[in-house]
């Protein structure tokens, strides 16, 4: 009887562990983690605010990474408090990585080697990778846009970078190519945020 009772207890404990693990998995799926990456200055606030609002309304947990821990600033003097440095971010901690544009992206993000490694790691781990406005240049420099459809803010410098990265520039407001999503600028922020949210929900 004692042996039977012990076996029943062990089975109950194992079943409880499975149920707890399943519940944790469901919670993780219901609350995906998203890393938004911003420059330290001249961040396009609408490109940050609208996607973040959509993602959080959908239940996502959003963290912000930048090149330093002091508040990032937007064109309208809005401040964005980073949660961590880009150098400390790990792709396997997130379900999606979203790069935000603005003029500051050219100075802070385009040549950031660790950020290029981060987006590559995320893509290789089957995560969602997205960028808007000037930020798709990071994806181009990371080699992620080779023979891929992409869009970005229309400027000679940006188009030149996309061409070097062998991207197929479409000029569309939002472009989706597999797990890569790009947006062409502030006016597309809402559509971009919606595309990221829907793709995240489909993962």
C-alpha cells in the first residue's frame, strides 16, 4: 500500500509540474517580449509611440535599448528611458526586435556592430525583426536584406545603403518579407505597428 501511495504521489507531482510548465508557456505566448531599439537623439517619436502602443495593447512586454542609459530624446523633446544598453541585449530574451528611425539612427545605429550582431542572432533564432524609416539600413548592413523586399525612408543616403545590402527596394509604406518587416517613415507608423503586432501574434 505504501508503495502504491508513493507512486500515486509521484505521478501527481509530475502531472502538476507538466501543468505548471504548460501554464508558463501559455503566459509567455500571451505576453511576448519585444525589444525596441532607439538612438540617443532625434528619435522619430511617432515611429516609437504608435508601434509601442499597439504592441502593449496586444499584451506584449516592451523593453527599450539604446547606446547609453541616459534618456533618449525625440524631435519634439519627448524623452524615452532605456531599460538596457544595446551591448547588453540578448536576442534569445525576446520574440521580436524592432528598430526605430529618425536622424539619430544614422549616427548611433547604422554602424553599431553589436546591433548588427543582435538582429542577425534574432533572425537566425526565428525571431521577428523589424525596422522603420532610417533604421532598415542596420538590417542592410547586417546582411539581412540580401534579395529581400524592403522599404525605408526615401533619401539618397538610405537608398544607397539598401542597394549596397542588395535589398529589393519597393517604396511601399510597409513591406513584409517573411520575418522581416520594414516601414518607410512616420506616416506609416500605424501600419508598421499593426504589421509587427499581427506577425508577432502569428509566431
